[in-house]
C-alpha cells in the first residue's frame, strides 16, 4: 500500500522540493537557516542572496550557490530541526525529551492519548507521529494564543489538519470530563506547572493499566507530584528520571566531547493507573530520616505557601509582541488583525 495515501504528512516528507516546503540550508560553517520556499522569493544574508527558484523542483540534498558564490546544502528539516526553528510562544519540549516520552509512555499506533499544556506544539507532533492516523490525540491548552501558535506549527509540519488531532482551549480538569468517557484513555501526557491539581481528572479518564507521564522543570515540582500520586492511592509507585545528551566534535583525530551541551531541560515522572478498588502494595523500603518534614504537633507538614507560577518556577515570560509575531508567522493571526 502506498504510504502517501494512508499517512498524514508523508507526502510532504519526500519528492522534489516544492513551493511551500520548509527547507534547511547549511552553510560552509555549519550554520543552519530554515526558509519556506516560494516562487520568486530570495534568502538574504550579509553576504549575498539566494533565489528560491534555484531550489524549486530540485531533489533534497542539492547544493546551490548564492550571488556571492557561497554554497548551501538544502534538505527538508527533520522533526527535531523543525521544532527548534519554528515560531514559538511557550518554550518547546526538546526532542530528547519528546523521544523519551514516546518510548517510556509506550505511545503506540492507535492509542487514545490526552495531552495538556500544548505550548508551541513540539511534543504534539511527536505524539501524532506515534499514534498515527488511526489513533486519537486530544490536546488541551489553557491559553488561546499558545493554542493558535501550536495549531499553525502542527498543521504547517503535516501539511494541513491531522485526522487524529483535536485541540481544545481551557483547563484540563474542566475539559477532560467532556471529551473522554471514564476509563477510556490509554495515555495522559502533562506539561504544566502544577500537574498534581489534575490527578483526580486523570485517574477518572485513564483505563486500568493506562500510563500517566508528566514533564516538570524543577525538583520542587517533582517532589510535590510524586508525593501527591502516592497519597492519591489510584496509581502505581511513581518513577522519575532526566536525560542529558552530549554531542561530540568529529574532526580527524580531534574526537572529543563538544564544549557546549544542554545540561538540564526537565524531569519526567511516570506511573500507571491501578484497577478500581485495588490498593497499591506498601513500599517495603524505609524513607530516609528527615525526608518528610513534620509540623510542631508531629503531623506531616503541608506547605502551600509557594505560588506555583511561571515566575516562581524561573520561566521567562513571553511578551505579547512576540506572541503576536509568532501567530502571524504560522498563519494564525488574532481575529483583530485579520
């Protein structure tokens, strides 16, 4: 069977370069430039310009020269390249973490998945790739402007709407009960500041054995989420980890680690839904002394004084001007600008 007829986005990933295709240009110094091909358009730098017409109808892997004689290698960007160069409002989930989420949450073709905290749509693309056209991904985003940017990025990558994707604007706890029957969801993926606030809604939607995976940025969030999962009683013992990728410099005999690397992006925590009425086995290991702070009266201390806000978590705020520009770049301008 021809995959072009069954897999959304497959046709955009092969064949000769066409108008509307995103193309990644690599110069002799290894610098990357991403452009969208258009008839009669040009790519300008301080050292000459390159006509898009030289690339239209050319195969991937072609080398073209600009007016100053500088050569550029032209290929379609991989998904990892696309998400790091696309217009964004919120910070993106890095490819190394998207790959971990797809693998460790066992996102399979045909799975029914809920995603909350869409941001700019980076993780959404990986999830859609994994569930395929026969699966179902319902993404929920609180902010309308982030949702608009995500829609533009996702549809730009797949060449149009994806048949497995639905996008809703609102709070997860409000939207999830209206879009999923109890026990009907296979996987839930959260990327938000306070995922523990939605443990009840997630437990209601997940099928027994279903996987819940959450991406958090700080150890304080990780600790709070793990303890609330244990207290809830409807989940298995949570597991958490982080991944770090270090590139290598390859030049003759000078083979060594690169000087720069992304040391930390976030933590991943995963757990599974227990069957109704089942109690998780008690942990046999003894917690370290002092691991659980107590109040003066001897009861476990509960400190909700912290404000779980983007500023408190150290996130950089995105200006309204940048958001408007990103929306225009992906063809999702606010109604007042249309």
